[in-house]
């Protein structure tokens, strides 16, 4: 009998250890999900909710910030920006230390009174389109390890600057 009792105790102890480890793993995972993901999303705005910037007296330009997503065109100062493809998202996840930051590249159709053209925007870099300056200024969601966003999850913030 003592052998069977010891065997039973060991089985119970192993079961308790497994349950405790499972609880710890799930708790850590839940904590990481609440801390790192799913990441915040740039709030979607319609054309009536465009954020208008200040006039810059030194350069004589007006700037406006617009938020959009793939397949959704939004206009500012008569310039419509419609992202059509995410070319690259190589950003360093926010929960990882990286040697390089990485970037996001987005292909978009830009339509103005002058013409329609396809432009590849790189996060943080200004592009001159028909004399106006458009910058991909923010991308959401942030990159998080273990979270692979779908195209429909992405939101883009563009800054459109024009000379009056």
C-alpha cells in the first residue's frame, strides 16, 4: 500500500504543478495582450471630420491631417488620397528591441484637379505630388510580435500641405 499511496501523491502533485504552470502561462499571456495588443487604432474619420491644421506663415502653406484605410479615399484641399496596397510593413515590434526601426510603405492613388497618379508613400517621408506635399505621418496598428494584422486592420494618417 505505501508504494501505491506514494505513486498517487506524486500523480496529484504533478497534476497540481501542471495546473499552476498553465495558470501562470495564461496570466502572462493575458497581461502581454493587455499591455501590447491588440494595438490602438487610428480613429476612422469621414471627410466631414478632417482635422485642419494651422497656416504656416513662414512657408505660406496650409496643412490638413486625414485618416483613411485601404480602399477608402479621403479628400483635403481638393486632393483625394486613397491607399490601395500595403507594400511593406517592416516596423520593429514595440515589445522587441531592434537594431533598425523598419518602415511602412503604402501605395496610394492621389487625385487632384490637375491629375490622378499612383504614389508609393514611406512612413515619415514627404512626397511632392502635383506641387503639393503629402506625408504618410502615422500607421496603425503598431507592430507587435505575435500579432499579424490583416489589410483591413490598418489605418493611415496623411498630412496634406498645399500653397493657397
